[in-house]
């Protein structure tokens, strides 16, 4: 989950899966950490037999499961369930749980557009790009009724991030530029040119930059960032291919392992030759 969590309770081989983000947790502590940091994405329909039985049968927390079943009999609210879970083993302190409850109450006071943006932002964080983009688009269908231009610009910007990661580059490019016209945030403008650099020549980009009175040095900076991103992507692809090769080896597929590793080594050699003079 991107953070080291010390688990004092049981760790199961069968995770609980938050279906909306596809995040898997294997312990009580991981569950608490996810809930505490993703409250906007936690919904009442998660409080069902699947979760309660997971606590009872997989984590051997029969008492907690019984408490949750009792809460359901009393028609408890979502915050009742979550506080009971967080307090069960004191993974968070009393003060931290109070802060959690305050956050829960604050969410109730959000405007509907603010709430939708936070939900979409949550999906964006977990790389659910299509789902995030859909919510942003639905929110922007009511653009005319939203007076806060900076807020709208930030919605456009985040939607562009989702679209770019979903390889919808033309739509992302438009959304970044629209974001900049609304929020006047240099980050949105730079992102616009970064996406543009993936599909246009330097001469076209230079002409576009002149519309915004940007120096040639700005172009060099953008192109350097694009090159770095390409290098990162290439390294990531190699890493995943190595992972797949290791998986083949661990499962007795020596031929698959050799084939993948030969491919990886050949690419590394070619890259090395390109960098020599």
C-alpha cells in the first residue's frame, strides 16, 4: 500500500478487496490505514457480511465481527462502524480517531461538486483513470452553475491528468489548456505543453509557446522533462518484464524465464550501445 505498516494482529493470505479502488489489504492494520486515509472512498455498502466474515474467519477477530453484526441490527451509521473498527485494537489514538470523526462530519458539509471532485481525486490517486475522468466529466456538465473559476480549473486539470494517463492525449491537451484559462496555474500550462510535446514537433511547440510569451529556455525545460519521462517509462517496462521473468522461474517455467530475460538483456545492450561514443 505504499507505506510500511507494523502489523501486530493476524495477517491473512486472503485479502479484503476494496472493489471501487481494487486495493487489497491483508491485515487489520492495513484496513484501518486505508480507511483513515481514504474516507471519501469508503461507503456504507462496504459494511456487509463479506467484510464482517473477513474479520471473523480470516483475521480471527470474532469479537470485532460480532460487534459489527450488532451494529447492523441497530441500523448503525457508517461512522459508527468505522469508529468501532478503528478503536478495536487502538491502531489509532483517541485523538486521531476524534480527528477522523471531525473529517467525517466535514465531508457532510461539502458542496456536492466539492464532494464529487474529492471522490474523483481519490480514484485518480489509485490510478482508476477512467472512473476518475467519468466523474470529472459529470461534474463539469454543471460547469455553468459553479462560480468558483479556480475550482473549475482544478477539476479540468485533474481530469486532464486522468485522460493523459488513459492515453487520451488530445482530450488531455484541451483540458490542461482549459484549466490554465480558469485557474491561471503555471502547472496546468506546463502540463499542456508536456502533453503537446508527445504529439507535436519542437517547431510547432515553439510557435505555441510564443503565444504565451515564453522563452526558448522554457521549451528546453519541457523537452528535458519529456525525455526523462520516456526514460522512466522505459525503465518501468523493463522492471515489469524482469518481474514477469522471475514469476516464470518461480513457477517452474524455465523456458519463459529465459525468453523474457534474453529480451530484457538485449534491450539493455542496445540502450548501452546508443549511449556510447
